[in-house]
């Protein structure tokens, strides 16, 4: 199922010649990334997975654009799996997203 989702996302973000809807979809995805996903990562992930001593050697501080995220498929797949399974942020974390914020982020992926 994940491969199907990745394929559909790829279709949505790679504009095809003469297809204007693909450009709009890419813009929509970038806007959603900037408005929801990036703030989610900054609020709930980068505290532990930042530049200094990143937990599990996973530095997410460079994920500031949709392109940066999409260029690293294995990392965003891992992020999706952990967030969707509610494994991240961990129980001992100081801040936890609302169910709605988590769902919006997972849905974006």
C-alpha cells in the first residue's frame, strides 16, 4: 500500500506536459507542507531530532521544504510510519500533537 501511496504522490507532484492540474496540486502540497507538516516537525520532532545530538542519528532540522523531504524517501517513510503508529513523539516527550494535527500530517504524507 505504501508503494501505491508514493506512486500517487509522485503523480501529484511531477507535472506532466500540458496538465495544469498537476501544478496546482504541487502548489497545494507545498502550501500544506509549509502550513501543517513543517510546523509539526519543528514543534514535535526537531527538539530531539535536531542538529545537536540527534536521537537515533536522525537529524530533521534540514527538512525545511517539501523538496528536501521528498529527496529523502527512506527518511520520510520512516517518519510516516513512526508518526502514524503513534510511536513518535514518544510517551516521555514534553509535547504531544493533537489527534487532528497528527492525522493532518499523516494524511499529507
